[in-house]
C-alpha cells in the first residue's frame, strides 16, 4: 500500500522543508497552527470561535470534502499532498490535539474564577478556542486525505481501515460543526393543571415549542433516610468503624460509633399532630423514627423521636453526649418521574411517563426528565424537563456505527495480518 | 427469591471454569483434553447464564437494576469475552486473568447479599450500564497486560537479548484493548444521549478517556510505521499506561472534576 514511506530516509544533506517532509516539519506546522490559533484568540478578545449553524456548516462540510477530494484526484502524487496524508502529519496532528485535550482535562472550563491569561490563550474555554478548532481542522485534513487514499481506488482488504478512519472523520466533523445546531432547552412544569409550550435556553432566551405539555403528576420515590451521629461543632459525621450509615427501618438494631441503636418505630411520612407523632399525608410531612440509643461503654440511654425535616418542618434529633447528636438524614431520591400529556397538535396527544434514562421523542425533540425542586424534595410540585434538538445526530450516529464496526474488525483481525504486510 | 441458589450456581460455574482452564493448560497439541476443556468452559458460562435467565424470568424484568444484579452481568460477560478472546487468539493466560476478575464480582455478591436489593441511582438504571462498564474492564485488563509485556520487554532489551515476539504479543493486546476501549467510549456516548441529553459533554472523565484513546492511537500508528524502533515503543507503551491510570483513578483529584458524574462514590 505504501502511502507513506516510513522507511525512506531523507537524504542526509536534505534541509528542513526539503521534501519529503517528516516529523520535524509536521510538528512545526502543527505547533504553528496552534500558535496562530492563540494569536487570533488574543486579538479577538479571548471569546473563542462561534461555529456557524445550518445551512453554513453544511456548506463548510461539502466544500471541505470537495477540496480534499479534488486534492486527492488532481494532486495525489504531489509531495505536499503525500505529506498531508502521511504518518508524520497524522502523528503531529493527534499529538497536538491530545495536548489541547490534556489542558482541557486539567484546567476547569468555563468556570467563574478565570483569568485574563486563560481567556486570551483560550485555555479557559479550550473546546471553543481557535487553537482547538484549527488543530481539529488540521487533524481532519490528514485523516480525510488518508481515508481517500485507501478508499480510491477501493480494495476490499481496506474495509476495516476505512470503517475506522472514515468513522472517526465523520464523527468528529459532524459533532464539531453540528454543535452549532444543538439546542438544549429547559422546560419547567408545575402541577397546576396549566399547559405549557415555552422552553428557556441557558442564556435565558425563550422558545416556543412545536408541542404543548401538561404535567398531571410529579412523583419522587425516596430511599429511607439513614441514621447518623453528627458532631454539631465540626459538622461532620462520626462514623466510628462503620463504612456506611445504616438505613432507618423498623426493628433495625445497629452499632454506630460506640452506641447501640434500635429503631422501634419507623414512619415514612409523619407529622406531630396534637403532640403525637403519626402517619400523615399532609404536604410537608417527613420521615420519623423512634429510637433507643445505648452507650456501649457507659450504659447511658437516650430515646425519642428523630425526624429528617422537610421544607416545612424543622428536623428533630437526640442529643447523645456533648456535641454528638443522633439525626435522621435527608432521604435520597431513588426514582423520579413525571406523568405528562403531550399535545402534538389540536387533535393528537399522548400520555407519557417520563423518567430519568427514558426520554420521549416528539417532533424531532427528545424530552428528558432532569430535575425538580430539591429543596421541597418529595413535595416538589415542579418538574424540570430538558428538550433537546440535534439535527446532526443521525450523521454522528452513522460515524459512531462505522467506528464500532471498525473496532470489532480490529479485535478480530488484530495485528497479525498487518505485521505480514510490513 | 432466586438468589438463595446463587452460591450453588457460582460454585458450579467456578468449578467448570477451573477444570476447563486446567485441562487446556495440561493439554498438548491434538490431545483429547483440549475439546474437553472447551466444553467445561462453555458449561461454566452456561451455568451462570442459566442463573441470570431464571432470575430474569422470576423477577419479570431484566436483572439490571441493583448493584448485585450488575455484578452478575459483569461476571457473565467477562467470562464470555475472555472465552472468545481465547478462542480467537489462543492466549491461555486470558482465561486465568478473566476468571480472576469474574471471581471478584461473584465473591463480592456472595459476601454482600444486601446489595442484591440495593437500587442504583436513577441515571445508572440503564441497559447501557453493563456493556459500558464491562468493555472498559476488559479493555483495561488487556492494556494492563500490554504494559506488563512492555516492562518485561524493557528488561529483556537492557539486560538480555530482546525477542521481537514480546512486542508483537503486546501489540496484539493493544489492538484488542483499543478495540474495546473504542467500544467503551462509544457505548458511553450512546448512553449519555439517553441519560443526559447529549452524547458528549466533555465531562472530565470523558475528556480523559478520550485522551487515553488518543495516546494509544499514537502508539498504534508509530508502531505500525516504524516497526524496528523497539526501544522507543517499549518506553512509549510503558508510559502511556499512566494516562490510562490517571483516567481511571486520578480524576477524583483533579480541579476540573468537581462536578463529574464519573467520580466513584465511596459506598
């Protein structure tokens, strides 16, 4: 196949920039591209690059692909085109790209505590910085050219190579340029019987959706709260030898930090009514446990009701000793879901149970259950949904599918075939 | 509840797997022991599969909602992937390695019956959870072994004579590991789309996983085109594993990872 001449050494007398270009030239070019990106970034005020949306990004993809194809068909033997599809070019591109990803992985992105230096070099927003976009463009050029070399003329033995390289090219290109058209909007629904078709973007822009929603019921299923001994001075749990805090359930007997604790009664929704702790369906009721605590070394005993508290009620606790209090933690959510009516138009509607991990599709939008009023917890009447629209998803998925097939090919064929050709 | 029979099934699986692996190690070429070994390994996989199927039927839902249930799948799929890798590549030690990993999950389930009931947090209750984790475990295992080969290779290179075979086996492990790394990354992306609305959000773990993928990509390409530069590749292979380890364990300590969904909980 010999698309690059990994073994053909440059003449000893050959100076830098004499063809064929190797690693030195490739890395100089890659670094220059990165530096050029930083300069543009600084000159434009460190705001990053704004990727254009449909239809401009579609034009860019077609023009980019057409230019690569033209270069391949017309100039495939020219030294510059041979270089751009060579391994040194590819390695320089992947390496500098990896360096930027490394910085992205180390430096907190888009955080509030940023500095002028980080902004003007683009390091505070690597993924939308000029350097990153230009290096990605360089990477995609080498990747695209090498793909074309193996694709035209087509040979069956190159199929695995093509699935991997074309798959990556398409995925990165479509995900990168397509990010401009990604819409992620928040829809807040209240259990107030009203219909809603307004969604809000992160910048606070309002969008009218092509469908209308009505929240029938929002439901949170919670775990039982846990028993904990907390030092109110340091505000830390006193765990003793326990690895995790025990869930409060009726008849539980456990040892925690030198205390033997027994839960005699547990009520998942309780309230003090006329001085008596009892089950209650009232809004704001909270988990309650009647506990006995006995100090294992001194034999001191304490007993009484402890409660988690809710947005409406103060928690209650038992003082064990000094600053050590026995408390019932806030229960954690196990599952939350919204029962909705989705009106697609004036005639058709759907009743949907929306849960985490189970999005619902309507008119090109995916609707997700994302949150609720955590302060009110179980008693939240607010359900927070996210509506996502990504017209590029099929293209990206096509690229991902191609990469997955390529990965299976890689597993099955492995290295052995390739060693022979070397 | 079907879990009462779990120790029995786990024990039978382990016995089959130990017998199968022993037979394969003991067998010479064309020996009758080899097919017997394969049968034993398959019976082992069959036993644990039977348990999963029965559990599934009795629960009336895919057993994928609790911690204990996910460990069951880990064990099953690890044995399956290990077996397929053995059949394809003939590396006998993969059987031992994979059995070791699978045993960890089975034994954890045996020791912590309470986790049979412990429900996962909502976002983790997804059919993608198990495949995502399992291909990663396998990829890390393979790349970990390629690292062991690189260290062995370095030792041979500097103190003995270096046989190219060492690096060739390491390469093949890198290919297998890289294939699974790719799958793990992409399964994660597909899952993220279902759970969080987008397939890629540059979460620190994603960023580091992508970085790991890129450095192995560099290794594969330099190795492929500069086959004779042994010393470079031995050093490279031994160093890039550090990126993988940082991705696996180091994330929790990085300033960028405060809000990552991947920081492992201590419970």
